[in-house]
């Protein structure tokens, strides 16, 4: 059995914040294609983080998450042949600063206090800070860490090490929470106690150790510890 976590680290995009809350705006700007645009945009966004990490030469600058998010949108628009004016494209990109938290997120974070609750995300601090500050989660987050400090994207071990260095805890004393199966796999391989938020009933990843806990909602986590 893994030890009871002494702190919790949360992924941001898709875990605390619903990346597909942009669908309403996407549907307004691209009628009847909003949902597929959002899905393809997210898929390419993640692919570009992995490819950028793998393709970068030592010492070469890594394109940040804001840049990759914009490039992924451009790819999705091109594949779907959606002609979007520059101001409409800008509105979609800016929507990443006002993504909606999942409905249970604030209560779940609140119930886990006074344990430290931090974010570890692919996003830049310039993206993450306004996102958190303008949401209902602001008072429940103790720190925000970006992969920019590691110079590589998840699931590289150097990223997860940022949380160890910040919290000054053993790896298995840190509860890592993500809705992304690949992220939970990377965190478990690193040695965290992992909680996979499996909202869609997907199978576990096969290329890494299974997460310690698989739950359907953020709300399940406090309940596991009698909170």
C-alpha cells in the first residue's frame, strides 16, 4: 500500500479545468464543428508537447505551451477547413485563460486542506496564473509550477522532480492527480502515489505501472481519506 499523501499535486488542463469548455465559443465561431474542433485542437496540442520534447536539440529553446496551443489550433482549423478570421482565432486562444473548472474541483481542493495543494502543468505561468486567479479555485491552490522550469514537457521525469523539490517530500508521499492517463503513467513511473481521474471509463495505459487509484471524479479523493 502506498503511504497516505502529505501533499497533493494536480494537473491543470483536463483535470482541474475543462479544456472543452471552449466548445460553446468554438461552436459560435464555427457552427456545427465546435466539438470536433475542440477535440482535434486538444489532441494536436498534446502531440506537439511530446514531439517538441523529443525533437529538441540540447541547448535549443523549447517552444512554450502558449505557442504550441496556437499552432495546434492552426492545424485543427486547416484540417477541418474552417476559415477563421484573425480576431476570432484570437478569441479562441484567449479562452484558455478563462477555462471553466470542473464543478467538483473547488470543494475537493477545499476538503484536502491543510495539506499543500499545488498545480504542476505544461502551461506557462503567464497562462496558469490568470486562469487560476479568475476562477473559484484561487483560494485553494498553494503554488503553481510550470514545466518551463524543467525545459521539457510531461511526462519527462524532470518535470515531476519540480514538485519533489518544491514540496521537499519523498516521491511516494506526494499524491499526484491527473485525468490524463499518460500523465498518471508518467507520474507513477516517477514514483508518485497516483490518482487517475478516469471520467470516461478508459482502460489503463499498458506501457507503465498502473496508477495507485482510479476514480471517476475529483470528489472521490477527499472521501478516500475521510474528508
